[in-house]
């Protein structure tokens, strides 16, 4: 497979959201929400954007507390976290005011049951005005609605949707080193509309082509190969 970052419609929507947040008018809140079911490319998209734009990326984990979150932020900003909670909070605020950077918090669902952690993110936004992006699963929006003061500050929302056939066609055109016919694309689309699975099928398609000296794969060939792989499993 080609080593490229594929800009699906979901990714394009995300990029537009980030541009809007960075160029927002005075007084417009700067928090954003990205959510959707697993396997649609959310994490790949935000990691790509974070790398390109020197953002601070934090991946929440189970049992993460407000202090733990602040420690991760301090380290992401290149600081050695202070011990006292109040000093740690001031440390993060001071650094973000001095050198503003976008903060991206992935797997925010883990924080949704911890009011202190959620309110800490709101406080950071209010005191620094830096964009803070929350990334979660399919019901993240519903979980965060419980925190009215935080949700009111979310001015941009992007939901990652299952791919349409054109998305699958674009992904295959950019990733696959072997040509796949239109009926082959339709077949792959009928099997999955999630990025991870499309990547797996693309990899298998290339293996098939290489093993059989094929330059093009159609629906019949792909079906035979996938059935063969299923029988092996």
C-alpha cells in the first residue's frame, strides 16, 4: 500500500472545523467535538492534524483524573509537572498563554463521568482561549450534554459518518497499488464502510495481485480470494 494520508469527506469536514476554530471571531467559544463509531478514521485524522500543526494530543484512559490530565498536558507542553494541584493548573495556563497551542483530547468518553476533569478542560479554555477539541465515540455528544457550561462552549461539531461508495473509491485510488475495477470497488463497499476494514481488504487485495501476477482486480477475483481466506480461518 502507498504511504499516504487519505482525506475522506470526514477528514475534510474535520479540517474545515479546525480552520473555523482557529479563525473564529472575538467572543466565539473555541471548543470543538469530533465523534463517531469506531473504525471511521477519527484517531488517524486527529493525529495527522496534530503532527502538522504542533497541537498537544492527549489520549484519555480509564480512571484518568483531573490531576492526571493536567500532568499529561504539562508534559505535552514540554514542562515538568509541578506537584501541587494548584501550581500544576497555573503551570499549564501560564504556558498556554505564553505559547498558545491547540489541545486535542482523544477518548473523551473516559472523562465523561468525571465532572472535575471535564470542568478542568472548561477552565483551561476560559483562561487561555486556546481551541480544545474533544474526540469520542458514537454517543459522546449525549454524554457531554450533561455538562451544560462545557457544552455551551462547543461551537463546532463534526460527526464521522460511515463511508459512502465514493469515499471507498477515493480511499482505494489513493492507497492501493493495484487497479480495482468499478465492480470490485462496489464489492468492497458492500463488505464494509469502515476505514480499518477497507485498509485490511486493500492489503489483502495487493497480496492477491502480487501472488498471481495481476495488475487489475475485479469483483469475481476479490470474492474468490476472500472466500479462500475465510476457509483458511
